[in-house]
């Protein structure tokens, strides 16, 4: 590994873990979205969204919960199934009825 690469890695490791803002959510847009969430009743998805707009990146599972909450209008009418099985995130939706996930054929036990 050359010196310039080592120096970049050392610099990157010293960078703060909490980004100031994401390239896809500007600081101004984040403040606008936070203002909208100010009067929304707290739920898991709302809490995740608030953290995200403050610059904290969610895990994959948290991102799914946050997106489902946003899509469902922050669950203003209660925690319920969105009933949208065509959505790519539907099988991981936190309040989905039935809660069984389809197992892909290539992931079943005994599949070659």
C-alpha cells in the first residue's frame, strides 16, 4: 500500500462517525422534514426518521421501518398493515398481517 493510500485511510478513520448531512438530504431539507415531524405522535418509524434527518444513518432494518412509517402517513390512523403486497418492502413491514415470509427457492433447505 502506498503512502498516499495509507494517509487517506488514516484521515478517514479520524472523521466523525456522525455525518453533518447526507448528500441526498440537504441540511435545509432535513430541517424542513424535522419541522413536519415535530407534531407527529412518536413511533419507531418517526424516531428513526428524526435521527436520520439529524444525520444519524439507520441500519437496514431501521430504514425499512422508517420508510414504511413515512409511506403510511406516520401511522396517524393506527399501526396496521399497508396491504400493498406489490411493494418491495412489504414482506419486511413491521405491522404486516400474517407475518410469514416467502422463502426463495434458492434459499430453501436442501436446495442445490
